[in-house]
C-alpha cells in the first residue's frame, strides 16, 4: 500500500522533473503550483465525497468566493468611492439589518398561517428599501474612474490574510446551502450546489461595485517579490550567477514561482495534516460509518444531518482557501474564466481518479489531472494534426478539427472519469477500509 | 384604454415569451423527470444531450439550406429535427449501453449514477465543441413574425401591440402535440403503463413480467427525443449557444423538483411556474406602471425586481423554497 | 417429481448465507404452507424460488423444467405468480391498472375474462376498479395484490404473508378464496404468520428455522406434532 503511494508519487515527480529538463523549469514550476492548488481543492471535495458521500456540484462557486475574498481583503480601498457612497452604503446595510430583524420578529408574533405571506411581503419591502439607497450608491461607485477602479476596493491587508478568511467565507456559504439541502435526497444537494455556484459567479460577474465585474480586478498585491525588483537587486543577481543562470529575468520568474510553491506546499501540508488527523479520529470513523450505512448509524442515534453539515462546511472552506490561493497566484480575478467543467467537474475527476476517501489519493489525483489538463492541449493539437494530415492543410475539415483540438481535453476527462468509475472505482490509491457497501443501494 | 395598453405590454413582454420558454423547459424537465422516475438518478448530462440533438439538427439544417431545400415560411430546422431526434436517441442508447447499464446491473447508489453522468456530460460536451465549436450559431430561417408589433397595434387599436414570433408559436404547438402524445402513451398503451409501473415499484414490475431493460430503453428514447426537440426549439427562439446547456440544467431541475420527481404533470407545471417567475421577476415594469398611473407620470428607475443577469437566481430561489417548504414537490414525488 | 421442487437451496443476499440446504415442494392443486419464527428466512426462501436471490447451491424445477438460472421476469411466463410480503401493489395506479399489469405478459384474448373472474372472486375490486390502489385499506390491497398475481394465470401462485395486517374475518375470507383458487388446479405456496390457521388449510407444511428445514409433513400431521405445537404454534 505505502509502496504503491511512494511509487505513484515518485512517478509524478519524475514527470515534472522531465518537463523541467525538456521544456523549462519555469514551465515545470508553473504546472507544479497549479497542481498544488488543484490538490487542495481535491482534498476539499474528498472530505465531502470521500468522508461523507456528499455530491457537491458547486465547487466552482466556493472557489470563486475564495477568489473574491482575496480581492476584498488585499486590494487597497478606493477612498473616493467610500466618500461619495459611504453614507448610502451605510443606509443600505442598515435597511438590510432592519429587514432581517423585522422578518425574525414578525415570524415570532404572527400566527403560523400568516408566517409565509408576511415573510414574503417583508422581504419584498426590504428589498425595495435597500434598493432605494443601494441603487444610487452603486451608480456613484461605478462612475468613479471606471477604466481603472469603479469599485469599492478592498481592505488593503496583506493577501495572505485573505486565505483563512476565504475559508471562513466559503464555509459560511456552505453552511447556508447545507442547512437547506442536506438531509433530503442526496441528489438535491448536488442540484442546490449547482445553483449556488452559478449565482456566486453571476454576482462576481455583474456587481461591478464589488469587484469590477467582467472588467476584472488586476494587480492584486503579491505575497512574494516582484520580478522587476528582483532583477535589480544585488543579492538576487549574485544568487542567479551562483546557480549559473543564463538569463536573470528567467531566474527571477523561476524564483517567484518557487516562492509560491513553498507557500502553497505549506498550506497543502497543513490542510493535509488536519485532514488525516480528522480521518483517523473517532469523528472520521463515525463519518465513514454514516457514509457506509446511513440507516444503521441513524438507528444508533447519530445525528446524520449534523455530521454531514460539518463535513460539508469543512470541505467548502478548503475549496475557498484554494480559490484564494489561485487568485493570489494569478494576481487577478477574472470572473469569466470560471466555468463549471474546469472548476467543479474537473476536481471531481481528480478525486475519483486518486481514490475516493483517500487524502493521499486526492493529492495525487490533483497533480495527475491538472498535468493532463494542461498537456492535453498540445497533445490534442498533435493528435488532430496527425489524423488530418492526409486531408492536406487546405482542407476546411482539417482546419476545423485542428481548431477544436483544445476540446480534446473534455473527451479525455470524460473518458478518465468513466473508465475509473467502471474498472477501478477505488481509484489509484484506494481507501484503506472497505467501502463496497457504500456503493450499492441498500434495499 | 390605458389599462388595456398596460395589459398588452405585459402580454407582449411577459406572457408570450414566458409561455414559449416554459414550453421549452417543460420538454427538458419531462425528460429529466422520466429518467428520475425510471432510472432514479439526476442526469447531469441531460443539458448536453439537448445540445447534441440540437447540434445535429443545425448541421442537417445547414446541409438542407445549401441544397436549396426549404419549407418556407416554416424554418428548415423543422425538417431537420427528426434527424436530430434520432441522433439524440442514438447517443442516449449508446451511453446507456456503454455506461449506465453496468451500474444498473450492480444496483449502484443513485449518486454513483449522477457521477458517471458527469463523465458522459464531459464526453458529449467535448464532442459538441470539437464538431461545431464553442461559438454561438444561428440557424433560424423562414418567416420571423406571425403577428408583427405594428400589425397587432393596428388590429388592437392600441399603442402597444402583442408581437408573436413564429418560433414561439411553433414551440407552443410542437410542445402541445408532444405532451399530448406522451400522456396518451403513458396512460393508454401497454408500454406506457409498464413505465409507470416500473417507476412506481421496480421489483413488483419484475414480478409482473415487465422487462426492465425494455422500460429503460423506452425511457431513454422518449427523454432523448424530448431533449432534442426542446434544444432545437430553444435554439430557434433564441440562438444556439453550447455553454448555455449546462446552465439550463438549473431551471430544468428546479422545475422537476418543484413538480415532484417522477411526475410528468408536475414537470410541466413546474416548468411554467419557473418560466413565468423568471420572466416576470426580470421584467422592467416602468412602462407598465406608467400606463396604470396618472398621465405624464412614470416611476423612477426601471422597477425591475432582478436584473436579467440573475435570471438563474430565480430558479435557485424556487428550488430552495421547495426544498424548505415541500421537498416532495407540488405533486408528491419520490423523496427518500 | 413434484410440480415445483426447489431443492437444496443455499444462498443469501451477498453476505453470509441465509438459506442452508432448504427444500420446498408443491403439488398441483395443493396448498403448501411455510411457517417459522421471524427472520427464519421464509421470505428469503420465496425470493429464492422466484429467482430474486443468487443461489450458491440447489435448483428450482417447475413442471419438470429446470429454471434455476432464469431471471425473475422470465419466470412469470413459465407460470409463476408471486405476491411479495410488502410493497405488493402499484400504489400510484388504479386497481384495474394493477390487474392490467398482472396481465402484462399475456397477449391472448382472455384477459378481460380473467379480470372478470377476479372481480367475481373479489367483488370489492370491481367496485373500486378506478381508484388508486394506494388509497385502499390493507385487506383490499392484499386482494389487489393477489388479483394482480392471478392475472398472469399462474400455475404456481406464491404468497408471502397475504394476511399480514388484516382482521381475522378478512383473513378467513382470504383463505377461502385461496382454497378456491387451488381448486382450479393452481399450486399454492404460501408463507404465513398465522401458522395454526394456515396449517389447517394446508396439504403440506414446511417449518423453517434459521434457513433450514426443521419439519416437513402434511398440514394435519404438523398440527398433531407435539414439538411443532409447543415451539411454533404457541402450545
Ligand atoms: N434485503 C436483505 N438484505 C440482507 N439481508 C436480508 C434482506 N432481507 C432479509 N435479510 C435477512 O435475512 C434473514 C431472513 O429474513 P426473512 O427471509 O425476511 O425472514 P422471515 O420472512 O422468515 O421473517 C434475516 O436475518 C434478515 O435480516
Ligand atoms: Mg418475511
């Protein structure tokens, strides 16, 4: 078992090293960093699916929420926006609070039959009240230097602070959705999470006052040095010379990636440590007992819904942290880049391939799948060019097929998922215990 | 007069488009609810199945247009639709044979089915993007309007007209025919009753000598046919965008759950409720209220509850409300 | 050889074996009853006879034909009808549709005739033919279930606790009807909780304990057997 783990991890390392020698170390570490982030996301999904059997189809939403948090924490505040719209925003927040208080109070005092209509009326009234203040506020904010800012900005804190906060924010969203959809049919959670993730993306795309929408927030402050500073500093140039680098700028790029790699690996290690501890604790054993035989566990007095909620929230938090890491690495938040196939379903392929329920498997799955996802493009190009070669370069069909080559990766991911589910449902690194009972319907 | 104008405005911008949209959703939701009822899982590949059938219809439409074949004033796509339907059915049957049947034999957990349906979704999405590309495609031809805004204004003698696009009328007519046929099939035919029996209790269906593989096959055939029709009508009415078919799963699932899982009547009800809510909530009532209010008065702002960017939020809110208030749906469906 | 002879059945639901070398036989026109304590494997034995269980050992022979490897849905055309213990009607379908489902495998002209016979046998079903079966009382449901099984025109009718949850009067009535069916030449295999009453109408009885045959004899002999009375019939 452990031999297998070592072997597979070793192979993955060899592949990345080969990329380093054959292509460049910059490329290798670029892939490595995203592999680590993917591994963190896969760990989060594995907590939900592997520990508890919960099908979260909203990974993208929680990741994006993490990215948004990174912006809101780390970008400098736009003082002008706050000064023109601060009052209105304060009034909006006040209206929001008032609405919530009114709803809670009304639900206590009105007779049960009237609860629903009264709640709806109050919510609608509150919605319009907030709109009265909020509409002008957003207009004002968005008209301030729209090309460069046009939003409120952030808190101006170091971006690393955003990572744990991103976890908290995503956990909060997960808690809300879990409260609603857990305890019902298993596929209801899937559908509800699908919904929440689309809405989170819509908010990030269209609320310009919040994060500039599709105009993107760029230039998020880095937790690591900038290349331009590095190539001008004495110590770095001597360091680069010491390692015999040809180009100082290449070396600077590599150095930055290395810094990120160290940060990311530290986060991965911390999360992994907690995840393994949790899995081996009585809590983890109970989670698996619930997963494998929910009815029996419920009969033994376990509060299944509560346990599920705990794991679900934890998993969402980890996805949120990964999202913040990703945005930090990119240095920008681009809402249009969030598509479910890439940010939700790809993570699922990672977890399934790695081995549901096994954290080491999830990390490995994250590495392999990200690597394949990146390499599928050149491969797809090569493949399409080869099979269309007989048609000649002028052929329209050939050109069309080569243009679509990038989408070979979808085919590849679908095939991997289906083949693993069919022929090796336990994945590359199977869970230590027997989960056969979890996979069959109890009737 | 003013009231009539307001009503005409409302009909033009809410009732007509929502009816067409509701019909398209209904066809999708019927397929999802049948699969829920018979195969007992949430099929995440259903959107892509719609997309696939539509894509084949588009390719055949282009071919026909190139050949100079036309059934003007009707869109050529109607002529191509049967091929798209056949293609979607073939795709569904092939994926069932290659993927889902194995898990059925194993009696796998529904969630396992849902996950493998994600694999199928990836595959179909890949095929679609390689074949037709990720960009928008428009393939509607033929007459655009049955009743233009101008004509209807004159006919009604109002300031506001009720324009009806041909695609909207086709959508409603086709949906009505298909739904009528489906209910006749389910209620009156041997195979239809077998499907209902299987959906009710699969073990007892076995004891009656009903062949489950046959029921499953019929279920896929119907669901895929409805999917291809729904996607094509949606594409005729708006445009064909490959990426939309993952998002459209949300209103379709919302309609299915709202109606009650495995309940065809519920799926239709749910679809129209979702469609009308979505269109109403994202409609700007400014002009409507201006007609109703005193002369020369108009409300400030658009009086729009939710910007159209958030139309999917409507489905989500409906979904959440159903889960909170009545998880079994309007017509009590299968809830474990 | 008996009309149905299920011999040496050994197997379970995938885990440990529930049945151990269990044998059950029925003759044409006779009523055979399986009794035993709760969890003895009576229902499991019925499912095994109907092919809903993978048997590790043993065989099922119906009318001289080995059907051990047939799927359940393929045993129906062979002349087997089964009323399971629970969930034995299609709750969302009307009484008549339930009966129609029973006739699913038939393509002869006699379907309406069989239906009429069933309405004669269970008049209440005729009255409620357009009502969803899920809305009926427990006793009525059992009648629908038996009716559905009879619609296949079985040569062997298997009933798993047909009288569970019905009043004693309805129980007697049901037993009478079952005897009537047996008189038409159908072999009846029945699991019963009400062991004494069931053995009274039985030609043969099987006492099952922990998946094994404990006693096998005529109904009369079992009722007379001191040990059977003490352990299984409550004195
Ligand atoms: N579907 C099943 N899966 C696994 N074990 C089962 C199943 N049904 C019954 N059993 C087990 O088989 C044994 C016999 O059950 P059953 O045949 O229902 O008994 P009886 O009908 O005599 O009361 C019991 O121990 C029961 O727990
Ligand atoms: Mg029993």
